[in-house]
């Protein structure tokens, strides 16, 4: 009996040893911070070795009257509403087009994917120069084709957020294109063959075969792009620093400023909880809707 | 008959048009990179005088020399390379070890731990960066490479991907090796890892690219100039030299070249890692 139990115990030893490094790293650097973050959001902790006091829900009630925070939240939602459909549309069009093309396919796939592998900082710097209202080539081109008063892009509080969205779309559509392309290529060919026999046009095939078969992938891309849109930071940090004014300040950028520039970590932790909740709600919606929406 | 010919002619024309549109679109997509290279090869005077003159008449190479002295570029390059390599190697090993345990070994509370680990896929790092910083600095690891490395080693994505890979390998392999007296450690290193080379390369390339381009975490964790990475260097450079277009572009060209090389060598692994994202859900 005892030896059997010992044997049983022993059979767990190798697995436990193999998982131990990942488990310790997960516990110390992800799980503990996650719990600690919630605790911290109820304090006035400033950072490093500063003393902190428990202040209950003060941080949270302050959040809802904090214009700066609310603006960053609003900007982020606008960013999401623009970024998600534009990226999905471009990725889907590119994926369908690539699927119908036999020549230059490898080159085209690489070209569209290429922005994805370069760093946000590099491309943000390049786009910052491209979008320069006076000396940048984009406005030079716009002037050359007769637009005498082109937008001031990053210098204008009404255009800056849109400019950042466009750069983000340019950078990431190739990534989602690859996912969608893999989805399209996974659709069984016999579906198309029988549709052709029934005399369905290309457009009908797309509408009644491609789109429904692709819906699980499209749904996943939708969720990925939404979650991705709440993590935008690098472009804002390099291209506008949140400005002009507060016009491009987004959620993660606001959290960064509060925590690491103003040293109000308790308050920043409360903002992080809001971010966490937004992502959790999206994930829950995904979980609930996946079975309903997705038709095979 | 005539109708069929017309139809095939029309579809050929349509195909040609589609191809042309795609090629134009690909040039538009690559335009920022072409402009980056072209600007790095021109003097600033030339750039401002003839902004539309994208193909330089004479190649001006001084930007590529000056950028190494304008900022401690070599230092940043070395730091980035060092951190990316160390993190990639350790992360691949640690994720593979735990993935192997999930796929082939007995672990107490296996499902609970796996689900906990996978929450990492849904939860963006940004939502825990503030308390994580607090934990790391209370361990005395703020402003050290060690601290930055440690926070990057766990990857839910990596564990998930490698677990899929190991599950695809037949259990008979393990059983046969155990009969031959192999320890689990030896089975892992001598049998499982060599058989998983494609998966390891995919994860490795993915991690390396991510680390090379990482910006926010180094921004938070690395404060000393001697510790800073290329992305931080480029950002500081941009703030200091807003008008030195040529110099700035030469810097971004240098920072991008390693990624281009990695991409050209491992293109199929990139595609593979994206396809795995499709599998994730």
C-alpha cells in the first residue's frame, strides 16, 4: 500500500520538475502581479519604496470624474472603431485577391506582411517624416495633384488620431491577411466544385461558400483586432506623445504616464483594472457568441 | 462557343487587372521603406530642396558613418542582440519543457495549471505592467537586464504551440525510450527536441522578432544609458535630432536590417507562427 502510494507520488516527479521553471515564472511575474494590481488599485501607492495607504474605492470614483482619463478612453474607443473594420476589410480583400492570383504570389504575400516584422519605433519615425505637413512627401504629393490645403496630420488635433489609425492598419493588415488566407485555403474544394455544377457565379460562391466557411476565422480576427486595439502605445509614444493637446492620448499611454511619469501607481493600477475588465468582457462575449454567430 | 471565348478573354483581362492592382498596392505598402532607404542616402539640403526627387543622383553615404558616433549605436545594438538571444533561447527551452510535461507526463492538477497558463493568451501584458514593475523593483531588479529578461521568459503562446507539437509525436517513442532505460530528461533532449526542430524554429523566430522590436517594456525597465536597447536609442535619437532626416533614416535602416535578414531566412516559419495563431482558438 505504502509502496504503491510512493510509486504514485514518484510518477509525478518528472512532470513536476519539467513544469517547475515555467510555473515559478508564471507565479512571480504574472499571477502575483495580477492579484497585487487589484490590491494596489485600492491604495494611494506612488511607486518604489513610497508608503501607501488603503483608500477604498477612491481611485475608482476619481476615474469617472477624471477628464483626462475619460478622453483617453474615448480616443481609444474611436481608435478601435476605425482600426478594426479598416484592418479587417483590407486583410480580407488582400487575402481573397491573393487566393485568386497565381503569379507573384510569394512576393505579394511577403510585401504585405513585411511591415509587420519591422519595429513600431522605426516605422513610427518614418511615418512621422512622411506625414510632415510641409516637407513630407505625402503632402507634397497631395499638393502636386491639386489639393492646396492638405491636412496637417500629426500637427492637427482633428487629424492626428486618424493618421495613427492609418499607420496601424498599414502595419498590421498583412498579419491578419495571412490568418484569413490560411482560412480560405482550408475551405474544402468540393464545395466550390458542386457550386460550379449548380451554376453559381464567382460572387455567389463567395457569398454562400467562402464567407460562411470563413466565419470562424473572421470572428477570431475580429476579437484579435479589438484586443490589439486596446494595447496601442508605441505609435502614440513616438509619433505624437499623446498630442496635440490630448487628442491622441489612449488608455495604455495614460496608464504609462500616471504610473511611470507622475508616480501615481495606485491610480494607474485602477486604470489597468479598467483595461483588464474591457479585455475580459470582450473575451466573455467571444466565448458566448462563438457558438451562435459562427456558422460552418 | 463565342460566348465561352468572350468569357475567357474577359476573365483573363480581369486577372491581369487584379495583378496590376495588387502590384501597385504592394509598392504603396513598401513605399515607406523605399523612402527610408532613399532619404538615408541623401543630404538634408537635397531632401528639403527637392522632396519629390526620390531617386538620389549621387549616393551620400556619410549618414551611415555618422550615425555610429551621433549616438552610442554600437552599444544599443549589442544590448538588443544580447537580450534578444538570451530571452529567445531561455524562453524556447522553458516553454518546451513545460509543454512536454503537459503533452506527455503526469502533473498534479494538470488541467487547472494549463488553464491558468492559457489565461496569459487572453490577458494583455499591459494590464499587469504596473504591478509587475512593482514586484520586479521590490526584488531589486529594476534597471537591470536580469529583471527585463525574467519578465519575458514565460509565454502562454509558446507553451501552447510546443504542446501541440509534442502531442503530434507518437507516445510509442517515449515508451520505447523508457524501456531502453532513458530518463525523461534524456528523452526530452535526445528525442523530443530534435524531432520538434520546425516548431522550435517557429517559436524562436517569433520570440526573437518580438524582443528585437520591443519598446514599452525596455522603456519602463531600463533607465541607464548603458543598458538601453536599439528601440529606445532610436526614440531618443528622434527626440534629439528631429531635423536630421538622413541620419535618422540611416539609423532606422540599421535597426531594420537584422529583421529583414531573419525574415528572408525564416519566412515560412513566420507564416507558420501566424497560422498557429489561427489554431489557438
